[in-house]
C-alpha cells in the first residue's frame, strides 16, 4: 500500500528486533508494540488485511517461537 518492502529482525552476532522499510532508501521504524528478538521468522504481505504478518522464528536462546504479529 505504501510501496515499501518490510524487513524484521536478522541474525548477525545476535538476533535483533529491528523493523526496516525500504522504498529505495532504508528507514528504521520503531513500532510501539513489537515482537521480541528473533531470527528465521516468516513474513508475508496480506493485501486483504493491508498488513505484513510475521510468524515464528528462533528466540535469542534458540527457542522455537510460535507467535504471530501484524505490521501496518
């Protein structure tokens, strides 16, 4: 809807809970309510909801997460 790509979390030396949007320029976003740090989560755009949905991943302790989050 805003012509952006959304990226959440990644793993370098540690997991992160960073949210980034890209529309030709990377911009860090800080939502008021956001998931815990994780890596390996799945994220998909759902046009009917007008939102990106995030599911699962691994916690910073390598615990499998089974939660979902919505980002608008």
